[in-house]
């Protein structure tokens, strides 16, 4: 089993090289982090989703809408940088494949803004926004 996990991680890592722009400097460690985060999100998305739903229900903040955990992708990075729980109507949540993170500075550098947009693709260069879906939780992955 360990051998299959290691082989899977290496395969994901090698395939992730295509997700890093050629003009951007990267190291093997960066590739392994991106591939590892993608692997972890895929493996733990259902338990994470259930945990978030239990956590919010326990604090009287539950929802009757459908939820799902998806990766967060970044425009400049083209790699997985974390995960988010999205919520909405079941058919729209099913359509959502990732959350796009777009960053910018407002008023010089007084405010740093991160916009989180549910999208129908894991490719941050070719996607459509999924209207009617919101982000209900952010999951940071310790690396």
C-alpha cells in the first residue's frame, strides 16, 4: 500500500510540472508540495466536508444547502494552494470543480484583497464562474 501511495504522489508531482509556467522558477520541493496538496485534498475532501458541516451545525450555523470541498487554485501559481468548502444548490455544487483565488491591493497597499470565486474547472486560465455557489469555509494545508 505504501508503495502505491509513493508512486501515486510521484506521478501527481511529475504531472504537476505542467501546471507551473515555464517563466516561473520552481524547485522539486515546490512541485512535490503542489502535488502533495492536490493528493491530500482529493483523499480528504469528503471527511473534511463532513467535519465542517458538523462543526458549523454544532455552533448553530449549519446549512440546508449542498456542500463540497474543492481545491483552491491561484492565477499566478496554477497549482493547488489549499481547499475551500462551497455551498449552494446540489446541481451547482456538483458543477464546481475548484475555487479561484485572485489577489490585489486596494488603496496602494493598505488593504490586501483575496477574491474567492467558485469555478467549473481546475484550470485557472480556462474556466467559467459558477453563479449561485458561495465559499463557506477555507481549509489551510500545513506543508
